[in-house]
C-alpha cells in the first residue's frame, strides 16, 4: 500500500484490460443472438417472489416480501407464456453468501429460452456460442451422461445406488457424517468434490441427471429404462459454467416441487419460500414446450482472460 492510501481502497478490482474484454464479450453475445433473431429482454432485478431451491439463499430487501432475483427465469417464463418467442437476458443476479474464487454475491447471468427445442438442440447452441466467443475448436465439446461419469469416477450408479452407499461415500469425502442427508445432497457433494475436478478438459456437457436433481426440468426415460431429469450442465476446463433444462410445463407438478423444496428447507432450518403464483398462473395459461439455459458470464470471462479469481473480471467485486 502506498503512503497515504486508504486501507479501504476505492480502486476497481478489475483492470482496464479486463473491462475492455468484458465489453467485447457482451457485444459478441448480443451479435450472436441478433444473427439468430433471439430477442433481448430487460427484466426486473427486484421481485416479490424468489426461488425455493433449498441449497440457494436469496438476497432479501427491507421492503416486505421483496427479493433481488437469483435468476430472471420466472419473469422470462411469464414472457414465454405470453407469446414472446425466443428470448435472452443479460442480467445481474444475486445470491446471498456466495463468496469465493468463482462466486460473488452479485454476478452477471446470460439466460435464454428456445420454444420448440429440447435440451439436445440447446446443447448444440451452447456449444456454438462458446465456439463463437471463446474460439474453441469444433471438436472441443464432449457429452457424457451423469451416470457414465459417476461410474467411471467413483464406481457407483447414481440412479441405482442406495442412499446408504451414497451417504457413506459422501461422509468419507466430507469427513463428517452425511447419513441423515438427502439423496440429492449426497449426490451434489460427491459430484462437486470428487467428480468435477476429474472431468475431461475443454467443454463437457453432463446430461440425464438423477430424478432427485430434476429442479425445473421435465422427466424422461433413458436407454436403460431409468427415469432421468432432462437437465444438463456445462463445464469448461472442469468448472461449472451453465445449467440447462427441457423445461417443466405442468403447474401442478411445479407446485408439488415447490412444496418439496420447502419441506427440505424446513428440515435444514431455513425459512420457507412462498410459491410464485404468477409463474404458476403462466404455466396454467400455457408455457410453450421449450428448453432454457443460464450461463455465468463472469466465469466465462475468467477463462477468456486467464483470471484466477472472479474479482479480476468484475469492476467492483464485493
């Protein structure tokens, strides 16, 4: 620290070069979707409702029942139900407690939806986008099922292994007792701490997730007759970059999943989250069959500039 400089520096956390590259990346993303006639939409960051995911904590405000949005998803689905067609948003998103090398409480999310597409078509477009902005070769993207990568790495079938087997492995990895945790929690821990770092290099699409990790995805049946979530995640150099779904359309099933999330939140000592009735009404009115994906712009930029910490690509990180 130079003489006279305040210990609370006013300086940006990103260099000017990183900010120039951020502006270039955002322009490239907009050009990509403009050529494909996908409409950019500008949406609220403050909403009366928020996601109920038990593993995600939203940022609330002093106003009654107001939350900074962790994703523009609910607003975008209401637009889709109103007939918007293909849309994307470059939006600020917020998650409480997210701090670390790859996490900042405020971050930039690229989210888009393709009516009439399934998750396989959307995976192709994600790969096209990454080839366009990251200059990766056509052969760089690989696809692997969640089951196959689990078997190859820890020799367990994530669909058929007992909860006891999964909890035992999770306990060994975490060095604490996981025997009372849910199947989803154990799978997430095993994947995050044992499998993710051993993924192949480059762009990897992991798809056909276990049913308990369905989130907002439709269910399907794989080639072995096993019920799977029609969900995929995208990893770039072994770091999670994007999360996509063949979107759930049924309001009744969505309400059931909201209730299950709140059951888990209560068990974890977290506050329950009221269901977004406007989203459910939009599903009742008729959300078109579609696939959607959310991609972390800051993480992508970290890769493009060779940054070691997310602070290096955000003008003023928290």
